C-alpha cells in the first residue's frame, strides 16, 4: 500500500523528441491527470534532443530556442486525460501550425496518477474535518486546499460581503494533511488558521477542501 500511495502522490515527468513515441502510464486503479505540457524548444539541441538533420544542414539553419506551441496542453488532455495509459508519436503535425519549421522540437509532460475512486470533503473555517475509512483500509491524501478559491465553496457561504473575490491558498496544506492523516484509518483536523496559518487578508472566510481515497 505504501508503494501505491507514493505512486499516487508522485509528480511524473515524461519527454520525447520529434519522431519518438511518448508513453504515459499509471498504476492499477488510477488514471492519468495531466498537470502541464510543453512542446517546442527552449534549450539548444546539444542539451536535449539533438537535431536529426545532417550536421552540414544543421549548421546552415539557425536553431530557434524560443519556440513553443500553445496547443500542447489541450492535445495532451485530449489524448491522455482520465486514461490508464496512452502512447503516440511526437511530431509537429499533432499540434497544428509549426512555429519553427527548421527546428527539431520535443514534448515534455507533467502528470499525476489519480485514484479512480476518490472522495472529496470540505469544512468551513474553524469547523472540524473528519476523514475515515472502513476496517483494514487507510487514508491516502490526494490534494488539500486551505484558503479561498475563485469558485468559493458551496458549503461555506462567505460572510465577508464587499470583500473582493480573491484567491488565497496555504502552500503547506497538503503537507499538513499528509502528516496528520496519511496511512491512518481515521483522522480529524480543524480548518483553522492555527493549523494552517492565514494565507489570506484578515477577515476573509476560508475553507479546507481535501480529496482522498481509502
């Protein structure tokens, strides 16, 4: 189980040069969750993905090291999101118009493996959040947010009317929840600034939202 938990939390990175296959895969009972993606070239080819053109030709053309394609994230979401694995050949035709035709490019993808069955629980500021699993199962925390998010939290109507709609989140919420709950059968924590610090301006109502699996 510890291995499964660490795989679920891990940020995976994969890359492939033009003309190579990229292959993403996640362990059993999890699916791919794309975090971000880059296709283009921002480092010279001697550092990553050497040019496939013959040397004489490569010397003639000036390599572009400020080349990126805006469609790579959407393409990765279309191809791989919510699947157990995906594989395809990397080339510029996949991503629409080629911004730097003479330059060989590469794809880098950052992703996580999300549990297929995960639960979400929220608590308003100063309320207690309690997580528990059935006998012989333990908690695996996937994400945790303490603060205030753009969409707000439906369970926690904000009293601070007149306050601008701002986003503020604790940077340490995930670490705190892992320490408190990870690998335990049940746990509880107060959604308070005492536990998580105050990432927002005074007077802004916050909430704690946790995604986990058993």
